[in-house]
C-alpha cells in the first residue's frame, strides 16, 4: 500500500480476503493506488499505519492542527478486530472510538490497542492469554483498559503500557517470563515490570515495542533493553543458549540507538544516532545497504519479510516472496537473501517515508517532495549531511550536531565557533573532536608543551613545577628558573616570576647549585 498526500495509494501482495481491497484478484504483483475516505480530503497526513495477520489500519489527520482524525480498516479483520463488520474496502472505525481522537494504535496479531488524546487506552479483538485482560475469542467493542498512559505497544499476546509517571505495565501471556515474573503462563491484570536496571542508570524510557513473547524498550541514552523469549529462528535478546529472560538485559552492544523497529516474530532493526541501520541476531549486525544509500529513516517487517526506506527515498526489501511482497522481478522466489532495491522514489507519486507489512501484504506511504531550508529532503547534502529532513524545514540531527540545519557542533560543551574551544590551541573539527593542536596534545588540546616536554609528563619543568601554557613553568616552592631547574637558597622562592632580593650568601649558594646541576 502506498499513500500520498495527493490522495493516492499503492498496494501489492496477496489479495486474499480482500486485503488489498481490489475485488477478486488474488495477487498484486506491482504496487497499485488505493483510495480511502480519510485521504479524500485535502491537507491530510498519515499518523499511523499498522498491519497484522491479514488486517490493516490507517489513521489519518485532517487539517493543519490535526483536530480531526480518521481511523479506517480493511482485510481479514477477524475475531472482533473489524468491529464485527466485514471490510473488503477501507471502512471507518466506530465513532464511539474515533470521537475520542485516537493518537496512536498498535497491533501484532488479531487484537489492537489504541491510545486516545486524554491518555485512555482501548482494546478490541481476540483475547488469547488475556492479551488485554479478556479471555474471549472475539471482542468487537473497544474496551477501556487503562488511563493516564503515555505509550502503548501490542505484542503477540500481550499489551504493554508506559504510564505518564514512568511506570511500565504489562498483561497477557507469560510463557517466557515476558511480564517479568516466573510461574504463571498468563496474567489477567496489569502488573508493573521491574525496570530497576534502567532506573539505576538514570535512564528514561522513550519508546516500547512488543514482539513475539518479547518486549523491547528504548531509553533516552540510546540503549535498548529486552525481556522474554530468546529462541526461534533468531536470537531475539542474546547470543547465549538461554531460552528466556525474566529481567531486562541490555542488548544494543556498542550501538547508540535512535529508533527501533520490531515486527511479528520479534524481527528487530535498530537505527543508530547517526542513521546507520543494524539488524539484531543475538547482537547488532550492520545492515548491508549501498554505501551511498545507507542512511535509514524507516523500517517495517512481518515475520521473514523486511522493508527499508532510506534518506534518498528508496525502498529496499529482503525475505520471503510468496506473493510478490518483496520482489516483482523474481516471481515466486522463496527468499530475497539480502536487502535489494525494490523501487526508487521515482516510481511513486511522492517520497516514501512510512510503511506497513502484514502476513501476505505490504504498504508504502508517500508524501510530496519537500525541502529543509531550500534543499530537497532526499538530497545527500540536506541538513548539512549530518541528519535527515523529517518534515518541511525540520531537520533531525545526528548525535553531536544541532541547529536548524544541523550545522553546529561542540567540543567538550564549547561551541566550535568559540575562540576558547579545544583549550584555545586547536580546531573543533567534529563533535568532541579536537584536531591540529598547536604545541599541545590531548583530546581537548589540554596539555601544552614546555621546552620539549608536555605538561602531562612528570618530568615537565624539571619535575619541579607545572606547565601552565606553552613554555611557561610555574615552579613549586623552593625552585626557580625558566624550567624550575634551580633550587632557591636563603632568600626564598620566586613569587609570580619575581625573584626575592639576594644576599651575597644567596649568590654564592646559587652558583654552587648551578655547578652541581
């Protein structure tokens, strides 16, 4: 599915159960345009797009202030997921839900959770393992399950909520201790997960993503923690043979993470704070994309199919291709073994920036080309080549860079334009990177040289003083000289470089000192 701000949508993959809303055709080889009610308006933006097993949801915002949201669904929305209404074409959700203004929605299998503007959370669909507190196989009516919520995520048979006060809650399946307790295989009431490992590091949770019997959390320090299942085709949390984790473990290695994407069966992709993509298989592994097109802005996946959208607006795919979901060239090739260019932005009526993947279908959402301060969003130089253009005149900067166009950076908290940067002796050539240190060394050019010896050497200033600036020794009590090479005698030591008045005894003593040197 490809949706543009000019009311255009493209869809492809399997059309079983009307998943693509295209009548009787069973498979769609090439992306086709799709029209929905929400996209029939002008000045519309897509807020959320989600797809589960065979059902898809689309949340659009109308108007400049996003005062009105439209939630639509279509496909095989069974077990109450489709509100007991068959939807072979995009159908509006119940007004009892949409009137509350949905701002976020998530689904993994056959149930969904929605966060509304006032912090309430509603859930509906199949209630396996008390996935949202219900054990019923069909719940067509959205039910209020919690309030004062900040973030939501749906796992395969769990719902997780991050409250406004920072408490992380979970409910549902606990076969692999994904709720942080050992013993019960399911829990029917929300319980708080133990986040002490995160709290002890003074980290704040900024995102949560559910997988298959696994939960991932991202913190403000760029760390990712996981809990639950660690077996299957991939190692979801760790390279060890441990089958499950009942407490959170940090899994991002040396990668500082900006975004994380989690699909069904816990397929996981990280994007670093500099836009570098990694997939996770026991440890983060750098994704093999072309070197000139490797800056990732979005990723989505379902089971063994992966989709990647780059800064240039190109779409790469990998994985199984049963119904042309990952390649229109290769027929029914069972696997696209490595990320391969699917289509460039030129194929679509806009720039791809978001997508969804279900069991048998995929969708790409596009918008018209826009600029950041006069540079096209897909140009390699946009945002000073140090970030990406996330919206009109809105740059998201790589770590270490800041400013409207990501042109600014600092060294040790001092702006690169400040004359005192790098101790006033070097050039701040990148974030916390001093170069061309003049007569000095150190990460901040902080160690000047005094007569051939750097200030961090114990022998500087004859071992009798401190090198405070280039060729400037400050002598310890009892020593004097440009290099603190002489001992003082009866008249005392130098004060601020001025020697005390000398007696005949002083002169005689110092002459002996010079001879002894």
